[in-house]
């Protein structure tokens, strides 16, 4: 009975086998077809349409320069540059000279200059240390100075044009704070021409709004920004052209990642690739890498490689002389001019030994130029040793009927020397006079004592110096600088007459202060 039952089960299973048209088989076939239609995953990028934006091959500086050259995009580009260069957390380094070229073109177009650029003159420049402060080396640079004096006179240009010039000079000033931009700006003759031309701006009468700020009516913003940029670039203003000559011969543009940017790159490194043959080896042997000086360099070589640059650098001195001698120059501009003279003398490569004589030299050095500073400028520096801060004789007059002095301290209530003197201007004048006397001692001391129209002894100079010995306002180095100035003046033979004038005052001060007592001893011992 059992076997018959098993056979019946087998027969029933065989009769119930799943056929091809069974619902389960049909479902499995559909799933296989669906999976077979799926494409495998690929790592290739997604297809792009023909209208997709491609990355530009132009650098950021080239894009901004192109916008500066288009009048309808100029304001937007200037605002962008203002944000980039004025941000305190950023140091905007230029990636080329395109932005500087565009800014220079805007300045020339705004002033209406249509002739040849003043630096690229066809005339042979004439360099003289005696007339460096009062005359120009070429007729073209003199014409540019006269043109700027007329165009930048008060009321000549409109407000929009003045604001445009102010923004251009402010951007240049901000760029000059970045060390990587120094060579690119200082080696560009057109940039120096713009900075020099801006110094000829004239201002209105001295009317102040507070005791600390520079007035909008007398701020001379264009000239102030230009002077500030020159202060930052002072280390590259080489009046002999030797520093640029070394770069023109041996500095190759883009030779290294950290190489400084330079304008007109193909004109640099002319002797580095062996173009001069054995002359390149000779120049390399004559080059002093520490002092950036090529010994026995010919006159033709210097003028050929650095002529436009030298014309632009030497045009700085008549402009600075104008700032000092102009009675309407604002206080901030005068302080910037003092800083420029200090920085310029600090980077002078010439030693302090030997007599100053530029005879036989085509291009005199910086020392001979500073020693031959005009008497009017020297007299102005002496006057800046004592300038009242808040009276009608100050550089920035503060009208008591309009302005309110908010900071009242005990010094101002006592109305003593420290409360009334302009310490910022005084300390900067000391920074200029002390190294100036050391450049050619004791001849500069003799000249300072008798400077003026009638060659009289400057009693007012000593009246200004004696209070500085005991001052407690301003910089802490001011008394020491005054001591050094007294020591230089004591080397002059005329100090016998001066000692009679100063004996009682110095003796009284020396009894209270050890430093002054040492000075009195040296002063009267020299007598």
C-alpha cells in the first residue's frame, strides 16, 4: 500500500511541473529584460552644452586693466581696485604692469596732456647737483611741471575730475605699501612722472575743522597721496641709475617664482644670457652685488639703459622744493615731504668721508644733491623746529569760533612749550637736519648758522633748540637729536660768538640734567 501511494505522488508532481507560460517564469523573464537595459556606471564627466562658460585665460590684473580702459566700466574697476588695495588684511600684489599703465593713461587723459610722455625725451639730460632742486634735466620735464602747476591750480579742474585723480593716486599709494610692487612702480618712468606731477597741486587758504585732522579745503589729497607713495618708493629712487643698471644687465624677468616684477621685462637681463659675449663676463666682474654698483660703467651705457628713469627721478627734487617753499602747503603734505627726505638720505649708498665734488661725474650721487639743498628749503626746515600748533601761525589754523577742541589736558591749560609746539613737524625736522649735517661736516653746520638773505647768525635756531633739550612731548628721541644737532653746530668756528649768547641758558639747564651738562662741557671746550 505504501509503494502505491509514493507512485501516485510522483505522478502528481510530474503532472504539475512549471511550464514556460507559467506566471512565475514570465515575471522572472521581465526582470531579466529590465536589468539588461540598464547602462553601467561611467566615470566620464557629464556632457556640456556649447553655451557653457569657459574659464578666461586672462589674469585678474589684465581684466581690471581692460575695464579701466573702457569709460563705461571704469568706475566699477576703480571701486574694485579700491577694495583690493585698501583692505587691511590683504596685500594686493600686481601680476603685471597692465593696471599701472591704465592708471597712468587715466591721469594723463584727465589732465589733458597730449604730447610725448615727459620721461622719454629726445634731449640729452644735463645733471648738476648744484641746480638739482631748482631746475630740470630736460626741457620736457620742465614743460610737464609747468603744465601740472596750471592744470592743478585751485578751481581749474572740476570736482569730478579732481575726485578721479584723487582715486588714481590713492590706488597708487596703496600699491606702494606692498614690497613686491616697488620695482614695478619705481622703475616705471611714467609712474614717477605722474607722482611728480601731482605734487604741483595748489590748495586754498588754511582753514581747519579740528585740532587733529587735515581740512578738506586744504588737504591737497592728490599731492599728499603722491608724496606718500614716493616715501614708500624712496629706496629705489637711485639718482645715479646704478641700481637699475644692474637689474637691466643681470635681472631676468620670471627667472624664479619669487623674482620681483619689473616693467618692460624683455629689456632686463641683457647681459645674463651672454648676448654681450665676453663683455657680459667683464660686466659681471665689475659688478658689486652688495652695493648694486657696476664699476667703470660708460656714460653711453648708463644713458642708454636708464635715461628715462633718471629724468623722472631727478624731476622729484624741484617738486619737493616747491612743497617746502609754498606757504599754502598743508601740514600733512609737509610732514610727508620731511619723511621723504629722511628716507632718501637713509638709503644713500655714498659714504660720509671725503669732500663732496661731482666734477667729472656725469650723474652726481645723492650725497652731493642733499649737500647742495637750496637755502630757502634749508631755512624752511629750520623754521619747522618751532611751529605753533593752535594759533594763527600754525600750519593748519584752527578757528576757535568754529572748531571745538575736545581734548583738554593739563599741558594745554598751562600753555607751556610742550602744549603749544607742533611736535610732529618738529621731530621730523630733526630727523632731516641731523643726518644732513653729518653728510658734509662741518661745512653744512657753517651754512646752517649763517643761512638766510643777509648771512646773519641764526639766533632763532638756538631759541628753538634749547627747549627741545628738556621737552616731554613728542618722541622720546627728540632731546637726543637736539643734542646731536648742538654737537654738530659746536664744530663751527663761529661758536665763540654763539657761546656768549647761550652760556647762561645752557649752564642753567646743565645744572639740572646730566646730558645737558655733558653737552655744555663739550660746547665750551670746543670754544
